[in-house]
C-alpha cells in the first residue's frame, strides 16, 4: 500500500509539474495577472509626482524619446482635473517618408475613467518647417486644427469633430501625411463620440518583464470594445514603466531599457 501511494504521488506530481511548465511556456505572463479595480491604478498613476523619461521602441530599435507626467489638480474641487503632460521626439530614421524628426508637446485631459476630455497638442517637423496644432474639447464638442508650413496655412478647421470632412486648405493642397494622423473624430470614418462611449478600463496585477527586469506591476488597459488601445504598466508606487500601443510601438522607462539597445539607422 505505501508503495502504491508513492506511485500515485509521483504521477500526480509529474502531471502537475508538466501542466505548470506548459502554462509558463505557452501562456503570456499577463494571463496570470489577478484582476483589480481600475480606479485603484488610475489613482496610483495620478498620485505619482515625478516626470517619467521613456524610450520609444519599435521592433527592438530605439526610434525616439519622450517624457510623461500625470497631474491631478485638486483645486477647486468642483473642477478637479486629471491631465497628462507630454513631450517627445521621433528620429528622422524612423520616418523615412517625412525625412525629418517629428517632435510633439502638449497636454491631454482625461476623466477618472480615462476617457478623453480635452487635448492641446503641437506637432512639428523641423526639416520640413511644418507644424500641426490640434485643440480638442469633448465637453464642448469643439475641434481646432491648423497645419502651417512656415507662415503659410496649408489646412484649417474650427468646428465640431464630426464635421472634420469640411477641412479647408487655403492656397495649398492638404499634405498627404494628414490622413495618417490620429484625430478625435470625423476623419477616415471615425466617430469620436461613439469611440468615447465605447472606452472602458481593465486592470490587473502580476509579474512581468519590463525591459530587462521581471517585476511586480499593475496593468491598466484602455479598451474600445474588445480592442486594447493603450496598455499602461505601472509600478506599485504609481510610476509608468511602459506604454504599449498595440501597433508594435512602445515606450519603456529609460532606467529599464537595455543599454545596448540599438538606435534605428
């Protein structure tokens, strides 16, 4: 009888070990994360006081850099604001069609559920002397959009996002790069209001690799329907360690980026 029990124990142990190994090998770390309340992670992000320096990476190559700060403005209480402040630069080598570095700076205001409230972004392509200004307010349903080349206005819009198809281009054709840029609504059949209504959050906690280190992180996924638009990997203190776009481009904290990570040539 003892020998029989020992044999059963060995078989059960082997089956359990094999299942665990298969799960580890074939399933992503995130599938083993424990669900948490999204509001908990949002609060952590906006309670973090420091600026995050991030490397922008695509296909294992550095293609740019950016900074990001999450600010929670508590006063006056009735107008408490959650706001991201960001600036960055994509290298010329990552944009061969544009043949210029692409820089941006601005602010993005969101609700407690990470839905877009407003944004004010300026994008510049220095080598082309091109600038793109976008100011959007979801509550007022207003969008101001301007494309300048030097002192010349190439495209101009001021109205409701759903009417962006009425974009005017005085004196020049709209640059071919414009349809590729993300807008809050209207262009390319995108209905900004519908997209806003579909936004939801999913949050979890577990261990995964960020850069070269495996560490405990919160994962906050901003979703539209079943699709992840953005995934924030956040430390237990609230620092944003990684942002994944789902398009093969991600931003990783500089302190966790491999020192030998090649820059795109």
